[in-house]
């Protein structure tokens, strides 16, 4: 029993070390190569998917998560015996920013799931724009070593 606990502990510790190391590398890259700038959301589209635990609705041909119009998600969920709580929302956000590299306007995009109802066209967000590559930008979400920009 003690041997199993040591193995599980070593596996968990290794996973935390790798994950934490990746987050530290991302934080270092952002600090060295990016500048935090304001960006304006130019468009937001929402779609939904259905997942509860390990069960999920997938596309028949690809076996990937099936995204659908949020208006039909409750119908699909009911057909396959899912509760409404299994319906999750995804936002695809496009934003415009001025690059610190050359002072010109560029467009970037990202997707988020979970609490996404606050995303609206015209809202201001903070993103990381690359210092030397004008078309390169990033958002942060879930990195313990970086202040979340809210994007």
C-alpha cells in the first residue's frame, strides 16, 4: 500500500512540475517579448457543446466535440438524455489592437468556455502584443504566474 502511494505521489509530483514549468516558461516569454496593451472586441460568436463528466456529444465522422447553435443544444441534450447543466457555452472572440512593434492596427482572436456571457462587441480587454512581431498577440487564462488579463 505504501509503495502504491509513493508511486502515485511521484506521478502527481511530476505532473505538477511539468505543468508549473510550462507556466513559468510562458510567464517568462510574455515578460521578455510582449507588452500588455488595450484591445477592443470587434466580434463575438457563441456556440454550445454538450458534456457531462466523460460523456459528450461528438461529431460522427471525427469523434471531436460537436459544437452547435445554442438554440438547438437543449433539444439535442434532451434527445440523448442529458440534463440542461451539461450544455456548455463557448465564445469565439476577435479583437483589434495597436502593435507596439510598428504602431499599426492588427487583429487577433481566441476562444473561451465557461462564463463567457460578459463578452460583447466593443468591450475593451487587455492582451499581450509581441514587441517585434506586430501580428503576434496572446491572451492569458489559467496561468498561476501571470495576472489574468481578463481576456
